[in-house]
C-alpha cells in the first residue's frame, strides 16, 4: 500500500544531481519551475548513525557520484535536513561511470557494514559509458556502526582474483599451437575504464598441461593484433570461430563483430613455423547480417565441405526479422575454395536453421552463440543467447530445414543474466564434456556436464579399487583403497586451470584428506595407482 509520495521531504532536480531539501518536516520541497523528472535514480536507505531512522545515499542516471542525505526526522517521519554532495567528502569521493548501484554489507566479515559501489547499467552508445573494469569500489567502514567512517580500499573488489576482460567475452577451445592440447582463444568487447577505452581484442591462453590435467596461462593479450583492426574499423565485440576452410590441414579463423559482417584470416603456418595468419579479409564473401554476427564453422550437411552458421543480429538493424535465429550458409565451393552465397534466403541457405528461436519478437535482441560437439555416435549443438541460458540440441545434420530436437531448453538452469557464450570440449579426458561460458560481465563460468563423449583419454580403468566420499564434501574427503601392490602412492589435487593445490601420501585402507582450506568449487584429483593414472573430479561445497 502506498503511504507516502514524498518520503524525506526532499526532491531531485529534473536535469542534474542537485537535491532540494524542505524547511518544513510536514511539506515536500518544490522547485520554482515545473518540469518532468527523467527516469533513473539508485537509492540506498540505511541507518548511517545508529539513531534508528533511515538515511539515504542517492545515485543518478548519467552521474559518476552519489549524494548523502541525512534524516533529521525520526523512524516514523523522515525529513532530509542535510546533503553531503560527492560522498564521502572525508575520504576519496565516489567517482565511477555510470548510474551507480549502492550496497551496504559487511564485505570483509569484521562485524561492521561497509559500502560497495558499482555501475548499474549496460554498455550503450551514450556517454558516459559504464566502466567494465576497476568498477567494484570497496569502501571499508574504519569507524563504528554508530559513527562510521568509509575509506576507499580498492576499486576491483573480488574481480582482482578473477579473469576480468571487461565486457562480453566469447571463448573457443582450439588446439592453436598444434601440441594436441585444447587451448583457449577469447574474443572480447571494448574495455572501458574511468579515463580510457581500449578497443576490442582477442586473447590466447595456451594449455601447457596434459591431456588429463589442463593448465591455461595467458600467452598473448592481443592475438593476431585484432585490437588494431577493431580500432581502425570501429568493430566491437569480436566473436571468433575456427575451421579448415581451404582443406590444407590447419585451422583458419572467421571473426564476427558488431557491424554484422565477417573477417577472414587464413592460417598460413608451415608445419614447424608456429602460429601465423594472413592479412585480414574484411566483409568476407559479402556475408552481412547487419548487427552482431556470431559465426561457427562446421560441415553441417556432411558433404565434406565446411559450412557457416551465424547467430542472428542483436537489434532492429538486422533485416532478417528472425529474432534469436541462426543463419545457415552452405558451402557451394570445393575443398580448397569455399564459396558462400551471401543471401540468407537463397536456398540451400536458410535464415531459420533448425527452426531455432532463442528470443522472441517482443525482445529485439537475439545473440545466438554456438558450440558444437560431434563424434561417431552423437552430435550436439549448444546455443547461448540473450536471455543468458544455454539450450542444447541434437541431430543437427538431419534437421537443417526442420526442427532441431531439443535436449534441454535451459541446460543446468544456467543463467548468465544475458548473452551467454558457451565453448565445449572434453578438456580433461574424463569422457564427459566440459563447458566454459563467457559472460556479459567480462569473465567466465566453468561447468561440468553429464554428456558422455567417445573420444576422451582412457582413465579410471580400475576405479573399482578406489571409493571417494563424501563428494561433494565440506571439510574432508575419504579415499577407500583396496589392497594394492604400490608401497607409496600420491594423491594430488589440482584446480581446473591445472595449478597444483596439494599433495598427499595415501595407502591401502581408509585415507582422510582435509579440504577445509579449498574454496567452494570443482577440483581434479590425480592418483598414480598400480602404474596407471586415475583422474577424478571432487567438489568442495558448503554442505
């Protein structure tokens, strides 16, 4: 029930961040002119000084600062009596682009509530652009609950311990350096800091681990110098795809981008010459969906030629009018000379591949980002989309013009918020697909799947000799091992990036391993037993 239309008796200026207070606790403040207020303020009400009433921190659309409004009334009758602009004035004032969200919580578990500030909007074409790095500002309460003092500690709270590439990221698993290990190539959007905007780029994370224990490290933060391409051609949000388009045994690259065209670069590496690509070919074969192209290369119709799937554009600029669809461009050339008709409506092309609908006509966005797995028995298409989930389909080749059978509309109940971009592969040889999902926040989520594949490394052949429980575990896991011939056995725990966490000596019988210090998540457990390597996944949980 609405009980108050002018809480606190203050009013915002229609066009800027100024706040007008009332000199009467029973009357709302009024400007001397009449004008509609634009929509957009962020509000945090909190008991600033322990006097049982609520004070206010107020952010504003387009503003990089916040105002503090002191409640000089009481808990029943709020009355703003003092404004502190550019809060906090006794420390570094909040300065963050843009439309600041405000949160009051005990961020460092010291028993006192702190303040967190972060942007509250997506990237737009209107300045100031919201920051997507150094954008979580932690103000620690160094005073008391009843007399707080907020001090800026860091601008990258939590993010500093993660991979943070700015805005949307688009990962691809690909053995780029030909060492039989899946590496990571990642396309990004522009990086927006307070004073700088860095162009979109691609990054190369090399896998220096093994077939059962991957280990990724950044090898190139501007792979193939795509930042210069992005800068010169105003291309944002690079979406890479790899495939052998000219049938010479190596992986070429096609990159989608914000303007809806494709960029092609031929792999011209000799067998022992490292990674080398030719000059970029823009507007590849005149394919253009006019907005946010997201390509994938695969022999969809199994005729021996690699075709193209392209996720439909994001907004009203696309003429296709099939929101959330995928365009199929069939390769009509030869093994060494791919040829594509650029018209999505010209058969055998279709703008409605598999009758996919990953959005709706009521939401003028689609962003279909694709990853495909195939073996001798199965084929699966994983589709990320605007709504942030992952949809999984099967029998791709048999349903180009029909309807793809859906395995799951929202696989694993995953929700990135928006614009999920999956990459799938069995990167640890356990016989099951793993999934790395790029998020609109500039990072990743890593997921195990229950989808079994037939090309994994053969491991755990004698897993009946070992029982691991509880799994998930909270403080300890137990390894029950039957009688074995090896006198000394080591169990080693790795993180999912291949970093060694801990090593434990184990023996026949029951072994207890302390996992209390592990953070919540999934880990790899490697055991050498009877001259064989066993690989397991263990999960640290809160229950």
